[in-house]
C-alpha cells in the first residue's frame, strides 16, 4: 500500500483541547454535572465558531442549565472519545457524527431514540427536515439522531480559468465526459518547463467520490444497502465506472499525482489558482470564501445515465446513558430550529437540513458565494446514502487506500484487479458487521 495518504482538507482539521462554557479542563470522560449538558464536536475553525454561536445564543434563552462545548481534535479523536467514554460509563450527553460512522454506536444500543420527542406538539417535526437526511439516521425503525445538514458532492470551478480556456461555465445538466474534457483544457503547463502549472480537476481518491459515478452509470456499489455483504464492483457497468475514475490520472492526466498532492493539498491548489475544478462537499465553502484573486462558483455533480449524488450528513446524537435527556432535547430543538440552523448556515459550511432555512436567503443568497447554491438543493431528490453498518468505517478506510493505490499506479490501475482485491480484503469486515 502507499503509506500516509490523506490529502484533502484533513490537515485543516483543528487540533484543539479547548472546552468552551465553564472553562473547565478537558478530562478523558465528558460527564456533565446536574445543570450541565456536554456537547462533543470537531470541525474546522468556522464550523466550531458556529457551534459556539449556537451554544451562546441558546444560553441567552435562559434555559436553566448550561451547554458545554467540548472540541475534539478530529473525527478519529471524536469517535475514540465516544467509544472510550461509553465503555467507562461517562459519555457526552450529545455528540455530532456523520451517518457513515454512527452505526458502531447504534449497534451497541448507545444512542437515545428521539421519536417520542418528535411526536410532541409544538416542537420539532420530522416532516420539516429533508427525508433523505433523516432516513440515514434511522436504525431498526427508530430515529436515533437528527441531521444538522443535507449536503452532497458538487464541482467548484475557477471562473477566470474557464474564461481563459474559452470554456462556458458548467451547465446544470453537464455530463461526466464534458467535465473530463473541460479538465483537459484547464490542465496547462504555462511556462513550458514540462511541469503542470494548473491541473484541471481535483478529486480525492476514495469510495465517497467513486460511489456516485457508479450509481450514475447504472451500477450498484453494494449488494444490499441495508445489510450489505460485499461490494458489487466486479461486473459491468460498475467496472466501466471504476476504470473511468482511475483513468482521471492514468489516462487523462487531469488530476495531480500522489507526490504533488502530498506537497500541496487540493484545497490549497484551488485557493491559489493551481486547480481549475475541485470536487467536494459543501464543507469547503468557508475556506473558498477567503479567495480574492478570482471569482469561483459551484456546479452540479456531472452525470452519466442518471443524475445521482451521495449524501453527506452529520447529526446530533444523544447518548442513552446521559442523565440529561430532557435538557439535551431542549438544546436540539434550538440548534435544529430556525435560529440555530441560520447560525450554522451563515458559515457557508452546511446545507441546512431544515427545509425552511435551506430554501431561504440564509442559504441561497446569491450575493454570498457560491452564487449557485441552489445546486445542492436540486441534488437532494437524487441523493443516495452509504451504509451505516458497524464496520463501515473500517471498510471505507480500506477501500480508500486501495483506490489510492490503483489511481496512482505508475502504469495505470486496472479496474478488474482493483475490484477483486477490494472484494477479497473487505470480505471479513462485512462478515462481522452488525446492523
């Protein structure tokens, strides 16, 4: 395997041990006192600032208890903290987690269902949220967590680079082949020294980026989304889609090499104009808003046979062992209500899960880039999700490593060989999954 590969934005995760609220030291556990609710999160600076704003605004409502924001270093640290504190009987009251990673806690019965609270008159209503995000956090018929966002993949593009290459900006119905062709024209060696000065496209080599291409090509990623036992990438049209993804480097040379990505991550390349397009979720918007040298915007994910996207969604989860379920729910009602969702949307980081806010100027204001934010809402009806089985984090990590190896194979990765290796190496992980 190629060691040490994790390029996109992960170096931007804030490494902190800060506790906001009471100023107490961060201990191994996250247990709260009788008048305190602990909320464990991780994120980039702008996202963390939004959570601080939500906690502060909630405090102004004088709820009679405090919410302490506990900031983990990164996703791995958060998941470790939750696992360790659950085992020790002292978990946080609330934590924020992506649907792809909560299955390990759901399978242990560690999460408190919220169906009863959603049925109360005058409070949060399930119908007010996008069902595609809500469904991702249902486990054995129970709503375990409530989604904060309903994001998906899109393609951010440098408008000046498109104009320089004589390209029209991407249309709402552009195709995969059109994107690859545009990436070829955007890839340039400006000074003729034999080294690429600007690549046309940046794509993180991973299963989350590959999945929508497989689906859009008419294929299936897995044999069963609810109870998967294997990947389904060993037959056509799946193999064709996999080869097209790998060929972005081996054949077309429109994405940076592994060495180039290690030297400069994709977000940095886009920020400094050395990348024409960047495929990513909504999470990069706060960073891109710092650009002053050129205009940029966002386009829909290109399609093949059908327009399909992949869900990116994080949710507030309440631990079953918490002693503060009522207080935790009161905070969730605020954080996921109109005011809390507007605070989060102002960062640019999230596609609000609450329809009323997502479809309002708080998210869609064209005066604040990206101008075409509507593409994220248009993508929601075609969103598909990845599994939530307990071993999916391990499966995803292994799959990502194999995709990296295949994409950056000097002679060009072969889809058939990759698919067989993936099937063989992930088989034991699927076998011990809980769902």
